[in-house]
């Protein structure tokens, strides 16, 4: 199955075409421009390189957690393509997709949740060992020293770690630390399910900063 993967949960957007576990093309771009300006050119680029336009079976999209704006743009693009091309859409949890870069290993993906916190989850061989949670970054690191086994850390907040790494914790290789569209596509292939293009939504976990500010200013709970 040929899958177009889209990943926009962090500051770097990536797009890939994967076929039977092989990457036919992948573009990773960190740009000062908005994803709304750069994402479609990336899609066109990888489809042209892979030659897969008429043979795409599905579009897989990272649904979070991560950047609120990035997730909305990525999902809107994936929905538009799936609807226009008449192909399947598969939403992939971001942290699960990140674990696919580390087969046969215990890994802890960390995605920025602002205010020195991170979304995190423990995986082994791409199977979840814990539920998705959010905690201060240094607390996550300190807690790992009491977990059984050796762990790899990946994600976009590794530069924010201020405590020494426990002996059983190491940083993942630099080229595998960030979310990648190819991993999103691989993960989608193994999920063996299809989502509804009309009601697929991002996995935000927490409310956006704008929502929190709205509630603070008005003294009322923000409707979710």
C-alpha cells in the first residue's frame, strides 16, 4: 500500500511517500514561513519524486499532541487531499509514530507542551507501556531512573532538559529525534484501520494558550 504521510506537530514539517516499508521520497523542512504556505509544495515535491500520484492508497496524518496551529494545518491538508483524490485517511498519534523509529527498544518521545512541560509516553517496540501524559520535563527525566530497563529520549524539548540524565537514559541519534512523516506512514500501515474524513480531529490533550487566556480574562470556563 502506498501511503502519503504528513507530519506537522512541531516546528519542522515533513511529508513522505512510503510503500511496503520503503521510503520512496521524504521532505523535511523547517521554515520561517507558515506551514500553510510550504506544506502543499512539499506534498507536490514528494509525489513527483516518488511517481506515486495515481497509485496512492491513503494519506496518513499526525494528529498530535503537538503544535495547535501545525496540527490544524496538517489535518486540514490531509482531509482535503483524501476527499479530492477519493483515498483513505488515517490519523496517527504523534508519539506512537515517533516510537516507530526505534524497533526493539524502549523509547520516550517528548513533545513540547509549553511552560517547561512535555507530552510523553513510554513505548517498547512501538507498543505503549503507559498512557499519554503531560508533566514538567525534568520530572519526567527524574522518574525514568526508577523505571525498569534502558530508555532512549526523542522529541523537540531535549535542549530544555536541565537535570543530569540517569544511567539508564540516553538521547536518541540526532537524525531520529524529531517526528517524521515516514514514521507516520509506517505506523498507519500497521494500525489496520481507516478514519472518517469528515470527523477526524486533532489530539490536543490540553487546551490552547488562547483558550486558557480567554478563561482567565472572563473568569468563566472555556467551552470545549
